[in-house]
C-alpha cells in the first residue's frame, strides 16, 4: 500500500532545511552590543471602524483591511513595501547579519540525499548538491547504478521559487506523476514523465491537492484529489472545500477524468485515498477538522458501482491503514488505545471486526509501515525514535539498530521486498540514509554527508521541568561543549495538532549553536510526544497549558543558569507563531527577543480562510460563544497591551502563504506597532515575496531568512559571533 500522507494542513512547523555543519569555532563572546541601532519611524497604519458581532459578542477589528490579498489590493501592497523598507534598514544595521549569512551558506552547502524508493528495479531519490535552490530527482538502474537526472526544477523558468513538491512512481518504474508548487502555494499542478526517455507527457492537471496520488497497477493512469478552480482573485484565500477523488487515464483530457468519489452533502470533509497492494481497493480517510479523528472506509474498484464499506463511520478516533496482504488490512488506531495500537481487518469477512495485532504500548506509536511481510512500528520514547519490528501476526522480532538517539523515518516498500531504507538524523548528526536487509536484519549506511566537524563537540542533553500545574515536560538543550552558561539562548516550540518536535538536524539551529548560542527545544503539550492525552492537554479549552508549559520552560532555563531574561530569545512558526504571540502578551518581561513566524494571530477569524476550518478540532469553533470567549482570552491580535514593555519582535510571513494567510501577521504587527512605547524593543515585520508557508522555498531565500532572524535575535540577546 502506498503510505497515506495524512495532510493535516495546519500541522506544519517553521521551514528549516536539514544541513551539514562546519568545523567548530572557538568560544564566542556574549557581551551586549556597544552601539544602539536606530529604528526608523513605524509605518502609520490606517484604522477602520469595523466591529463584528460574532456569537453575540462584539469584536473590534481596526485593521480588517489588511486581510485583503496583497496581489489584489494596491493599498495593502504599498503597506507591505513600506514595512519591508523599515525592517530592511534595521536588518542592514545588524552587526552579525553578514556573519550569519556566510555561516548559514557554509552550513547548508553539503550533499543531501533523500530516502530512495525502488520500483521495477530502479531506485528513485532526491538530491541537492548543497546550494541548489531546489532538490533534484534522480534515478539509478539498480542499487549501484549510475545516477541519472530525471527532474531538475532549477532549470525551470522563474526565480527559483517553483518547486518539485512530490512524485509518485508507477509499479514498473517506467512513469511518474509529479506535482509542481509555485511560490510556496498549497495549490499543485500535476504532470507526467516517461522515465525511459525523460519526456514530459501532455497530461496536465491544475488545482490539484498534494496528497492521495496513486498509480493503478497497470500504469495506465492514476488517482488524485482535485478541488474546483477558485474564482478570480480568490486562489490564495478561499476556504478549502469540495475536494473530490478522480481517476486520470494517460492521454485523456482531465476535464473528462472519471469521478471516483465525492461527498456533496459534506463539502468541508477532506478525503485522501490510498491504494491496496493488489490495486483492487481504494482506502479513504475523511477529515472534517472539527473532530478528534478520521472516518475510514474503502471502495471496491473491481465493481463499476464502486461500493463503499465503512471501517470507522465516526470521527471519534485517529485511524489510518498502512499496509495490506490479501484481504487483510493493517490499521493504526487510537480506539481504546490513546497511544495507538495496530489492528487487522479482514475485508473478506468484515463481520469479524477489528482484531488487535500489536497492543497499545507504554510509548506513543508515531508511525507504522508494512514491508517484506513485516510490520515496522516507530515509537516515541521521550520524543526520540525507537523502531520495533513485528511479524504480520504481531510476534515481536526486536528493534532496528539505529545510530543513536534521534529521528528515523522511511521503512517503505512492497510485501515481497527484501530490503528497506530509512533516514536518520539528530541535533548533531546531519541526515544519513541506511539500508536494512530484511533477510537477516542487518543495517548498513547507504549515504552520509561528508562532515567537516566533530559531532562530539556538540552537547545534547534532555532534561525535564515542571510546568505551572506540575506537569513534567521534557526539553532538549543543545550547545557547543566549550560554551559556558549563562549564554544567549533560543527557545523553540510548537505545541499543537498532535505534532511531535523531535531531535532532528537543521541549518537554522546549527548556525545559532555555531555562533556560541544555546538552542532549546521544548516538547510542550498540544503535540504528540506522549500520545492522545498530551495532545488533548493542549487543545481547545486546554490551550492555556501550551502557553504555561512554554513560559515554564523559559523560567526553568533562567532558574537553572542556562541563560538570563536579558539573553533569552523565543521562536515558533505557524501554530508555534500563535504560541509566541500569546506568550509575548502574557509574559513580555521574560524575553529579550521574539520571532513569531507565519502565525495564527486572529483566533476569531482563522476559520474564514483557506484551510482554517480544519483547525477547529485543535482551537475550537469561534462561532460558539463559550469557545469564542476563551479564544479572545489569548488571541495575540486581541490582547496586545499598550502598557506592556515588549521585547524586540520580528514578525515574519510571506505574501503567497495560503495556509496561514498573511493578514494574520499584518494585523498583529500593526496592532503591536500602534501599542509600542518608548521602552519597547523594535516591533518589525519581515514579509517574504513569492513564498508561502515554508515548503518549496528556494535555498537562497532560506539562507537570507535564517540570517536575518538569527542576527536579529543575536543582537538583542547579546550574542556576538564575531568576537575573538
């Protein structure tokens, strides 16, 4: 079975490219800067007299006009240009900006190879030589064959912002369908490539979604998800709805594609399809965004009427199929198992119901796959990966020999495979690819980056601290071993959508560490580190726990001597941007600098744009009076306080972000600037052009963005990487 991508559209962290790292530097001085950077006058933002009545509650929205699409509204475009001009003046004056730009470029300049996929004796994988703006897709004839370029997005027209978002290979390895992402948008265009000749076929499908792509077993066509074309001027703001599953036969006009599945009575449900091993069954996951789980059913593709059979007819539990053999499908489910268990369902005898194969474990089951007749189950052990192997009947066969305490992913393949591949990385270990021989369980390294530093020079420590209500919360503390504390420290977290923050490698983290700073990742509630209870403990009416956990992390770092309030910077993206905005209002005194990235800042209107309606399960419904009052209690935009002394703040967003529309950050930045007092740090907003929520961003933009944010936080926490 092709693995489901479970595209919970909000669950996306700040975009960071995993990278290599140079020789460690000598310890850097961390004195406060000797000169003060002058901040130009803020842009005067027009206020409007807009007051909504929502669920019986009046809500002023003086910057409503900033929600207008920057591509369609000249006044918003002028405001963006003026804000960027002010921000650029400050960024230009930052003493460490050039240092971070050069260091980031050096760190990211190494060969990065993705986990390969075998089809028809060919091995397909992505590769980036280091500074290429976009990853390139390669193929090898056999495991040790010479690599051949299949698709190089760097040769496409434009400024490097058009990306190869995904690709799916036919069973015989002769064709692939791939999706094109422009300017970071969530919209996709599908094309088809002939692997033998390298020719791009005439087939082209617009307005597709980047999940649920499945070739049929003949290679004559594929299944995909498409939405209706948006109205003129609404492509980047219209609410996602009416997603349907189609079958496209190669050579046909997409307008004539066969409709496989739709749900006109429930247009807000997103469906994703996954094809069975024999190609006769299409499994459907339905996600409504308001409920804690998924609806699970399947279509019999051998019957022209496409009969639908439900396995889970409610949205009460997370449940997804990950493998099948004959009529048996294997499912990971939360039903009666908050940490998830593995069950089997016989499509030939549905009356037998669900049979437990691997019971719920003490640790959270984060992912599962079936390859070579074995079940590979990845568990989270205090946010670190442990991969356990089982026979199809649930008999335990031990664990995969991983290189250390980090993150492993992959383990794909067919039921008759004799090998599988996985990637591994950690805070101080750039991504490497490993091959596992399924006949004897041996693991060998397939590719590894050439290191020019000693990973042992980096200290990685996991500690636990107590939150406000006494909950025990883990966090990772990473720094060079020669750095003494207290030192300038960057605290990062996400805290939502059941997403797990694991010890992986990234350029942005390492550039800060190489500069002599301390990097801290807090595994706060709202994520998936400890299963359903951990997620539930930070959503809806429990959202304040997320903020309390993060604030407690900052307090613990200060109390333990890792840093001081004057040296503490905070950063988070998307749902993590909401986190940073909320804690800035609640505890502005605890931090010296903050970078809220592509954040959800207006908690009363998030559901009115693009994918926002699918976040209601985590945030609650703003149309409900009780929930709305709770949301208004922490909504970053609505809780900006003129009397608060805010630290230095750099808000970031992008003009073509159609995941969290930029109006969130625009309105928040305008409110913060209007409230800024003489004692506040600068309140700036950095608005990237021709970029979206993070994915598909070219390497040159990634380097510049990392450098700008790091230099900003370094200046206002006293980190000076240029000191001898």
